[in-house]
C-alpha cells in the first residue's frame, strides 16, 4: 500500500501543543503565540494566565479578522474575564476557550475546512506582561 503525506492548503500547521510548548510546522515555540492559516504571530504579548488577560491583549488577534478565536489557556482550561469574552462577542467574533492540546486539534480541523480561525496559545514560558 502506497501512503502519501497530504499537505494542508494553508501555510501554518499546529502539529501539537501543551502548556509549555507548541509545534508549528517544524518549529518548537515556547512563548505565547497566535496562529492563523496564513500568519504566525510569535511572542504574542499576552498575560501569563487566562485570568490576567485583558481586552487589549486581543488586539493582535482581532487584526487578523477571524470569524472565530480559539483560546488555548495552557495545560488546563481556564476562562478569561468576561470583558475579554465580550471584546470578541460584541464584534460578532466567536471565542472558544480550551486547553492547548484541544485548541491545537480544533484549529487544525477549522483551518482545514477553510475557516477564518485564529488560535492563541498561552504558554508557560511566554507571557508578555
């Protein structure tokens, strides 16, 4: 049986993530990041934890004009303050919060469907504040 490696139709693939690192294409990143199918925002200047996020932290994500933001909050799911959620929802942008591993899987499925999705991952080594 011949197997072929199918490449996605988008530039940035999130191959996996946990609370400490993310593998984007063939690179291992250890600082918080944001990723869209056509753009990588390294060293996303986010808070260290979901609880410390503020609406201003979302500005680099909103500039990517997503229809949905998938927020990975580290090794465990933790919800940001209501003002952060409202910063997306009042603009008609969906926001889903989950742990980084689930966020990586969700991003890949949605990007593979051609959706305008942005995944933002909080990583232990990568707070901007």
